[in-house]
C-alpha cells in the first residue's frame, strides 16, 4: 500500500493546487511508494486534471472529489499538505495537526504560518530560499518528510498539543473574557460566567 499525502480544500485559485502538481512532478518518480490525494471540488477541477495529465503524474496524484470522511483520510495519511497562497483560519490544517499528522505549507501564507510551526509540528516551505520558485520549495519540504520517518514521527507527535488553544472550551473562555472586558466598562452590566455548570 502506498504512503499517502493528503490535501483537503476547494479546487480554487487561492488554494494553489497547481503548485502542488508542479512540485509533485519534480519528485514523484523517486518515490514510487507515495501518492497524493486531493479531496475537494471546485471550478478548477478540469484545469487541474489537465495539468496532472500534462505533468505525467496521474498514476500517483489523484483528484478524489468531496468527502464526508476527512478524519478517516487523515488517519490513513502520513503527511498533510496545504499549498494555499492565503488562508483565514485553516480549519483543515488545525484538524490534521490535532490528528497527529505532520503538516507542510508555505512560510508566506497567512493562516497557515500561524498554525504550522516550522520544525515543531510541520515544515514551512520558503519560496524566497528557492529564488521565488514555490514548486521547488514545496517539493523540497515534502521530500524531506517523505524520506525521514523519524522526522514525521516527531513533528506529528507535537501536532495535537500545538492545537490545544483551539479547543472549543479554550476558544469559549477567550470569547467570554473579551465580552466581560467590554461589559466591565458599562454601568450595571453583569459579567458572564467563565465556567459553565
């Protein structure tokens, strides 16, 4: 069975799956036991499928469509990849890290670079270090994880703890603290309880 790199996201320009296709084309032949699975749908599906065919990686880079079983795909994968140009809060990245997957994204991607901590729970590919070549930067980071099981294990093990601040109860406490801070300036306002009973 092949080792899996899983990608989850809408097939849209901001997600930059085309860069991932180009990166994979550079390294796939050296790693025949690996494959990339992109889960999601969107307006770029046909263009991405054509790019996959042009690059000759159709046997190891699969467009899998939408899924309701994201956690099951994380459980079968060895690496999570998020090639986005920009993100808001990267929910799929947080989920993958919480599941214990080492993650790869870009150092210049807002949203991604706030969740992936380089060399701690994943790797941040640096396009500047590769002369602005995003595909080369991504290929280098992916390859490093693919060939180093010990590194994958160390980064993956750090993932769940790195996401503890985003647990629902932790986020709720911060929201309540913010609301109470605002209410403290209003005469007669009652503070909301920080703990639910």
